[in-house]
C-alpha cells in the first residue's frame, strides 16, 4: 500500500533556511545542508528546497547549495523558486534534484509544463500553486504569483486540472491564508483540488498540531503533507509525527 | 570499478551521489570501452522509456554483450524498464530483451493517483541477492506510471500493491532491476546498492 508522505520544506534565503508567517517576518531556522541531512536521516519521506528569493535561474551560489544539500539526501528531493525555463530544470536535475517545482512561470506560460514533462518526464514536474480564498465567495480560491504577492483571476481548481493535462506529475498546493500560521491546513481547498485531479497533491501551509496533519491527509485527501516550522523549531520530530499518524490509521512508512 | 551508464536521459546525479556515499568506486560514462572494462553496470533513467531506448540504442549492443557474458547489471526505474522485451509507453518500443516481459501502463480506472508516487512496501521473493539482509520486504520510493509484466520463468520477482500487484524489482542471474529508486530510498535503498556492489565484487573474485 502506498504510504502518505511527510515532507519537510527548506525555505532558503541567503544560504540559510528561514521561515515566516504568510511569507513575511522571516526568522532564521538553520543551515540547509545540515537540516537536509538531518531530515533524510530521521525518516522524512521527501525533502523540498524552495529558494524564496526566486533567483535559482541566475544564481550559481544557489545551484551550488542545491548540489551540497543533494549530496547528503537519500530521499526524493524537490527544488523550486524562480524557475522560468525547461533548461533550468535540466541544470537542477544535473545538480541532484529529482523533481522541480514551477509556480509563477507556469502561470505566465503554461507550455513550460508540457515542454518540461516531454523532456524530463512528468514524474519530475511539480506544479506549485499558491492559492488564496476569493473574498466574498465560498468554495473558491484564486491563484497568486510571485510568492503570493500578486493575485490573479485564475481559479485554483481549474488551474490544477489544466496543469495535469499539460503534464504536471504532482501538485504542491499552498494555502496562502494558512501559510506559517500553524492554525491548520485549508482542508476544504486541499480536498477540492485532490478530488479534481488524478495526480498526487501535497498539502502545504498551516501545519500546526499533529491532528492538523492527520486531518488534511484523511478528510483533505492529500497524498502528502509539507511542513516547515513544526520540524525546524523542534515542535515535533519526524518519528513522533509518523507514530501519531500511524496511531490514527494513516498509512506511513515506519521510521 | 562500476560504471553508471550516462546516456543522456534525466539525472544520473542522485545515483552517483548514493554510490559515492556508500564508498563505491564509480565512473559515469557511456563510452563502450569503459563499459567493457567495468566490473558491474548501472543503467539509470527517468522519463519515457521509448525516448530512453532511442538514446541508449548506440550502446545497446555493448550493454547486451557484457551482460550476457555474465557482468552484473542493475537497471533502475526507466533503466529497469529497458531490460524487458518491449514497452508500450506512447507507442510500442523494442527494448533490450534481457528479461522476458513488457512494460504497460498502470490501470487508470482504480481511483488511484497516477503517477504511483511515494513509498510503497515491496515484498521480496525468496533468496533475491539484491535484498540480502533486508528481511521479507521493505518500503521503497517509487515514481512511475508504467510497470513491467514479467514473463520469464528464470526471473525472481518482488511485488508491490497498488490497486493491482505490480512488479517492484526483478532478478535473473546476473541481471537485476528495480522499478523503485534505491538511491532515493534511504538506508534500505542504500543497502540494495551495497548488495549490488557485493555481487559485483563476488563476480570479480569468481
């Protein structure tokens, strides 16, 4: 049986892991190479590295850092942040990434998903969606770009479906309303997207209590959960998280 | 010396990182002379198998010759899918034909997400050398939309459940293959690679 995945996320800025609330008020959370190795050794199921300054394409230092993190990570490793062309995915894959996440560039030019999937395979093309609840409506979310700073009029669920058609192999879905708040994932959003597509959905934004992880994997129908603060600041270890999920009948890979 | 065959399909970096981490003497190459000198071969690969077969075609004969003369070969993911007779991913493609069987899509009518992405339990067949010291089965990291239907009386098959029973890994004499990514399957995956290195070493001293 396929297990649900627990994925720590390294938000990286100036070669350090940082974490903020709703992408603001950043605080230091450690060294990406050390943290990556730690999570890989402790039994995390995957690792995500996001360059929050979105300079992957132009910044050799970041690519070198990806290489250093990858050298010690023996679980699937996703890298994203400012990718604008399929060629850049080629560079990151050669640096040790297994998958790449694309966000703003795909909104501007959806064809990048098709081209990347054709060249490198759908399994390494992750579409990242930063979704925000559309004011004064229920059950509607719109896509935001540029790290959540710029709203669009694109419907998040329709966008997820379109991305699947174009060849995305996975969706990394962040609730901008919940991100960094530790108040729980947006269950309604996650479920709506997971039910609308056949590719895996990673829920992100709002991880707080272990109950909130259970809820989004169960009621939210997510295939995986992404979390940052709760792991970086030691609220829970990967082992504690998995043991809790197991006790609540969520299938996980034992540590 | 082991050779990771780099035929230009996806990244060989993760595989190289893992072999280096376990202290193995690894060379990355697609030069036929180096492939001939190797004590063991690793055929990685991601993406579509038809495209991969096209790219591997110029060195297909040397890979087959070396393997049929007894050199250990480990195929990983799409590299593993190339070991079979043919693949039905986007058309029909002849593959290396080292193991009887064909690569077909995972059925999409089972209300399961495709790709089959993440960690699944793999149950080993009896006495598979690739899984030495790992017990009856372990979890490994998968990322596949196609799987191999093995049709070869000489092959031992490890299985995984995803709506139907899928082939997780195969072993036939000196030919080994894993649908999952051992290089991305934490300690148990690294043990699989260590086992392959031991197999190559034994072959050398025989």
